[in-house]
C-alpha cells in the first residue's frame, strides 16, 4: 500500500486543522467518488467532527492548535467492492503539521532548513 505525506504549513490559527476537518467531513463517507477516508483513531475522528461542527453549525472559529497538540494524523483511503461489499485499503495519507518560529507571528517565509527537511520527506 502506498503512503503519501501531506504537509500543512502555516501560522497557528490560520485554519489548517479546520481545512482538514472540512475535507474529512466530505470524504469520510462513500459517495459517488467511489472511496472514503478513515482516520487512524476514534479520538481523532471525534475531534475532526467536533471542529467541523463548531465552525459549520455554531459559526465559531476554534482556537489555534498549540504546539503541544501537534501530532501526525493517518488517513486510510478505502474502497468498497459493490458486488460483495468487502472493503479494501488502497493507500494512506499522513498529515504532518509544521510549526516554525516566526510563522506563529505571521511574519516571514519558511527557512531554507525547513524547506530542505520537507523535501526530504
């Protein structure tokens, strides 16, 4: 199974996790697209759904993710065979959130060291 890294880069509070929760909401149930995503733990699924609901229903933007809350999120892309309803894993996406000093204040661009580290992934 192929694994792909998705790097989300931006200052705290810019909407990286809200964007992720919106994508997950759209892609977590099988539709005409023919596939669906499953997150690696029930705790993370609940967190993504709560963030989405807070923004969509309450129209309240959540607080920015703190550095201590940063973790990798693994999503498995799955497809269901229409003839026997069996489910197959096709690939994984690992979301990596990157913080860098200076970006949290909304100033500057990523350093050359950070760009090199990202390219090495």
